[in-house]
């Protein structure tokens, strides 16, 4: 596909697709508005955008939702109370009209060519397509790059120790995800657990080398990724990997202990570990060019 082969909605060359996003009361209204705008600013226009309101939202978030509902093709599905990301996304998937679904987060920026880059892979038969991301402070300054394993073999190897996909970049087939049981309700690791089930089922997947999303992160995010709740989720996730046949008991013990230790570190030290060992710091200009 050439760089100029973008289309507007209704072009028969491309399959219809939906964008699925969840929002809850603690999401930043300004970032949410930017995230939604980046969806509609894509060169390939979604046929449907569904926002799941995971419980009551703030007045500012509600105002933004109404603004886009009035001017765009935005649809919403409301949950009476906050039930967590797994429940919200599974509810959203049941409401989505199209087979091809792109996930988007409520505080991240989708690059204008994201959908145009990923959709052809779904049309060629891939079940799950992700990409690399850059991470940025809430003000927009890029701080790091998170590269994902590209090939099926690399993805299967990575899943034993770390999440092999950047959730805010993925696109997938709705029927495949629902057949796998949807997002498992493992708090903080819903997506990681789903990819494990899809890998277990030998589905066709890939991560593109392109950077297609700018994710809001920074030291504040790394510092929040810790505590007993993260340790508990890690234990549950390692058990899940064993059940999926992707991890040995010895491997689960070793990796679970190492990751658990990181989660229990003081917040400032944990942020340093993420920056130094788990991210590529200060991406080169060549890294930021989508190909």
C-alpha cells in the first residue's frame, strides 16, 4: 500500500472497522479529548467509534463525550458502576458492530497513519496486529520508546517474561477474541492474559516496526506500577501462563519473583529500573519516523 492510498469511509478497498475505547472517572479530560481527536484525525476513518463509560464519569468527561457524539459517529455504552477494564472492554466488544476492532486508550495519541498501516494486515489474515510506541510526559515531551517483538516466534518467546504487545496499539478480530473468552479478569494484566490465550490457540499475530501511538507515561506512571496489588496480579498472571502451556513452574517462580521484587521497590527506584532496563531512553530521530 502506497503512502497516498488512504481512503475515506465507504471506500470498498478497505473492510469496515471499529475503534473501542474505555473511560472512567479518574481519566484526564484534556488527554481524553486529545485521544478522541487523534482517532478522528486518522487518514483512514473508522466506521464506528465506541466509548464504554466504566461507571459514572465526571462532568468534564461527559461534556467531551457529548461534543463528539453530536459532531461525529461516536457511540457510547454505559456501565452503572466501575467494574474495571476487562469487564468494560468485554461489554464493548459485545456492542461493536464490525468484525475488525482497533483498541485505543483514553489518554494516548494515535498517529494519523495508524489505521492505514495496520488494517491491511488484518485483511491479509492476521488475527492480532500491534506496533511500537513512544512514551511521553503529559505535556507531550517524548521520554522513551517501547519496542515490541515482531515475529510470531519472538512474540511467543517474550510472553513468558513480559507483555509482548502494547495494548493501546492493537487491532484484532472480534470473533477471535470472543471465542477466546474475551479479556480475562486479571486486574492490571487483562490484555497480557488475553494475548497468552491467543498465543495458546496458535493465532496469527505480528507487531509492526512502526511507532503508531504516543502513550502518556513518564515517571509518574512507573512509580504507580507497584505495591501489593501488582504483586498479586503477577502471581495470578504466572499461573495463567502455566495453564496456557506457555510457562514452566520453575520459570514462573523465577520471573514472578523478579518482577514482584521490582513492584515492591521504592517508587523512585522502580522508575529508574523501568527507564534503564525496560525502555529505550531518548529515542533517535530515525526511531520516530513511521515506515
